[in-house]
C-alpha cells in the first residue's frame, strides 16, 4: 500500500473518532513523590524510625482512591529483608487507618508513612513502595523507591528546660507534630511546603504524680512550667529573637488565624532560633512576653539563659516547644535530635538515656 492511502486512512480514522458522541477523555496519570527530599533513619529503643510523607497529585478528570499500599525493604545487595502492606481485606480494613485517600484535580493528597517503624537489626538500604489506586472506570499503580539515610547529629544538645519533665507530645506517628499536612488548604495558603516540626517535642514540668499543674491548671501560675527558666540547648549564634507576642489566657481565645496569615512565624509566639552551624538550627518556642534575654547576632553557649516559659503563639498547654531544623525560616525541614544530660524515670528508678533518644510520654529528669 502506498504512503498516500495510508495517510488518508489514518486521517479518516482520526476524524471518525473525534466525531464519536460522548468520547471519554483519556485520564492522565497520577504522580507520587516523597517528602522530605532526604528521608532520615532515626534509631532508638530497638527500632529504626522512618518519618516521611507521600504526596499524590492528579490532574485527570476522574477521582482516584488509594486502595492498597505495599512496601518491600531491601539490603545493599538488593535482597528482600521485609515486606508489609495495608489493604482492603478484613471487617475493618487497615487501609481505613488513612483518613484521606482521594486525589483529584486541584485536590492533592498527603499520606503520612503508614510503616514508620522497623526492627533496628534490619540493614535497610532501600524501600520500594507500591500504591494501588482506582476510580469507577480504571485502576492505576504507582511505584516509588526511597533510600533512607542514617542521620548523624553534629550539634551537642541538652534539653532547653531542666527538672522533672514529661514529653507531652513528641514526634511518634500519632503526635500532632508528625501529622502536619502541607496539602491542607489553610496550611498551603501560608506557603508552608515542609514540616519543620517533624521531630519536635513539647516539654512540660511535672510533679512526682505526673501532673503538669498544682490544682486545676486554669491559670498560668498553676502550671509548674509557667515562668520556668529556659537555656540554650547548644552553642551558636542567635538568628531570631521575638519578644513582643502576647501571652494568651489558659482556656481563653488563642492565636487568631488572621495573625497567622499575616505572619506564619506567629505560630511560635515569642521564640529564639539558634544557628549551631553545619546546617542545624534550634527553635525554642512559646516563651513569655518580655522574658527573652538574647538578641539576633549574639553568640550563646550551651546552657546560657535565654528566657522563660510562657503561653504565646499556637498553644493549648503551658510548655516549651523544641525542634532541630534545617534553617531559621518557618518553612524549613525538621531534623532528628538527641540530648545529653537526661535520665528517664522508669518506676522509681532514674535510668540514664545513653543514646539521647526521647519520645512521646517519657518522664524525664533533665540535668
């Protein structure tokens, strides 16, 4: 057959298809990427934790629902060493532990890693994820390889507050610091695309009963933490020092959304950020108005007084918020952190935390 009849046949077929009524548009493929760019392995208490998120985008005409997630772990030689999945089997399917599973045009989906904890003995070099999605008309499978890196902290740190403490909220899979959805519209509107508090902790002073307050906690002064001195967790140069934010009343109106939209840094309230060098910064947040003792540009030593615990910013308990991060700006990425000078209360015994790892719910003695 000559080239001319072939071309004519192809043109005719294209015109015929274009003329068909109700021709369904071709659905475009969804995409998935991991956040943050570098995924860290954090070790402690017999586990290695891998805290990352998966962002799905889709600009097709249909809505896709995530139906199954599978992950396979491989060592450096490419040998399979573990495998896990969540899917739709069972009377209460495990996939339902993901509160949002739909992705559509203009509605990205962020999924917190449903497999954050692994046996510390596993020599994980690569994690291979498989995501199965479907709509009423079709199914789609996405694959993603992640090579987590061992995090090596460069800065010698102590906790910013001394005494008997509870880690009221840390960065385990259920902690609010860990569950920060950057695809959530109010968060996206603030321009936040990273989670600076991915490894943050909220610290409150407690008595021997484990109570954070003396009587009922209805006033600032009733909290053991209120007005407690704070110190620099590590040596470095102060790059942020905010001292004029109001302290809100316990149980009363808190940080207005309008203030947050005008200045997202208002979430931290009165705060200090210290640049320790080599890409590590400490944020100490929710300080008392007028209590900050340092100024930007000032060099500080570890343990130097920097202010006092307050109730400023986005707060619901009297506490100090601490996070190690990659930069001074709010839109930085969180880093794992370990601390010296800390014991853990186990019953009536004080046990030194030799690896510096602390977690949600720990009762500590900070020296």
